[in-house]
C-alpha cells in the first residue's frame, strides 16, 4: 500500500481544511513546515465539502482548494462534494 499526499500553503484558511482532512482520514500523517503542510494518507484520502464547511463555519466550494494547493500525488476523483486522492481507479 502506498501513500497519497497533498501539500497546502500554511495559513488560516488551510488550517480548517487540514482539520477536516484529519477528521475524515484518521490515518493521516501531518508534516508541518514553515510555509506548508504536507498530509500523507495510506492508499486513499477524502476531502469532504461538508466537513470543511463545519470547520470553517461557512460555505466552501471545493474548487477553492486549488488556490492553496502546492502539490499532490495520486489519482484525482473530484465531485462537488468530495475531492479524493487514491491509487485505485
């Protein structure tokens, strides 16, 4: 099993996104750097719009994620409600 990962800019908005990722992916491994946060998850990571909205206390369009995105690895499956990285099709 391989890890998928996402690296995001480190700021107040992404703090909520990171908290949401950890809530929905209990096996997440967080690596904080001075200007970014890298999150590794074995095999599959899901970022749910509803969880991010709960953390932020406002509406969130998953397309906003791309503003803070530095890099990622894995196959992307993106809908209006979920952004999924995985190694399966």
